C-alpha cells in the first residue's frame, strides 16, 4: 500500500490552515496526561471533552481525510475504505469486545491468528455493533486480514458478501454532522449533484492535527509501547488510510522533515516483534501487519 510520506507536493492542496505559522503547534498540542478510562472497558479518552464530541478512530481518520471546504475525501485515495474497516477492528479491541487468539507454536504470526469474540455488550456505535454481530456469528473464526476484506466487500465467497458494511464514509460523516463537527451541503459536479460535508468545527480538527504532530515532535518516543494506545492506533491507521500526511502539511519544512522521518521510523517496525513487547496491543499491530504484508 502506498505510503503517505513521500509526496511533499501535496502541501499545495491543503486547506486554509496550511498557511498558519507552523511554530504554533508547540503551544496548541494536546496534553495527553489528562486521560481517563471508561468503566465499561473502553480505552482512554481525553479528559475535558464533552461526551458528544468524543470521536471513534473511524471518525478521526475520516476527519483527517476530509477537505475542510470541499467536504469530501480525495478522489485519488483508494486506501481509506479498507483503512476504516481496520479502524473498526481496533476500536472493538480497545473496547474489550474482540481479541486475537493466543499465540501458539503453529500460529505465532499475527496474520495467521484468528479474531475471537469476547463480549457482545453494545458499544453505542451502529458500525461497531454491526461488525461485532458478524464476528460473533462467524464459525470458524477469521483472521484480521480476512475481516478487513469481508467488511470491505472484497471477498470471492458469495456466501459472505452480506458481511460487507456499506456506506461507511457516509454514515461516519452523518455521525460527525450530528456531533457538530461537519455540516451537509449539495455540490454540483456538472453531470451530477453530490452530498458533501465541509468542516464546521475547525477547533476540533486542529486539535486532532496538533495531537498527531506532537506525537512526532516534542512528545516523540522511539518505543511504541510507551505511546498511548489510541494515539498509536490513530497514527498507524491514518497511514494505512493514506491521510497521515494531512496532519504534517501545515508544518514548517524543518518540522515536516523531522515528523515524516520519525513516522517512517515507526511505520517500518516489525509488527510481530512489536506485538510481543510488554504493554503492546496485538490487535493494533495485527491490523498494521495486514496493511503492510
């Protein structure tokens, strides 16, 4: 899958925030120290955010990919569809609903291990619950790579086409509209009209961008297991969805080079090796392995 980190010329496509002084990222970066854990097993969520503005990994990745004024993702991005399905698996894992089967002598590799159902407690998110229902009902269990293909609809098995989760981008966009992050408009493209979702809550998107920038600048660590799991997942999934570079576009050239070099260093790590370290999330690295195989 193509890397997002080699196309510096994309900076010309940036929205109005691209011209801002890149040095301000230091003062506006999120403070990751104020996190707390929900009682139902959900992974850490930022303190201070009101409940209706908490975003799932899918929503964050889509928000990174949506052009602020135009309200749609790049027509050239053929990675985000599968990337969003990867987000679903990681989100379910972080919320304690699914897990990878334990490693054995025959199945040490992340790509060979099956996804196991763990809990059917409702997540409160329609897309997550829909995917969880499929995982619970599937026997024998499937691998991470198989689930990404099934949820995307890229399967040769006609009996499993019903596993496809349809209209994911549009459904996520509508969720972000309900949360006040996007709005809905109609745009005419000569031969047809298209529903678009321009960004209205620029503060929330900028905070998301600053958080990603800070992860590779003043809060950089060479040890992924020391990173917040949701932040690590966001970085890897944004890369797999071909939207990670969008967070680096506003930076000054020196900062951009530093951030991209460090992100490349992270993305070139061996998922099987990293998943075996203490405090590592196997599902995050298994999804990464599926996209980099």
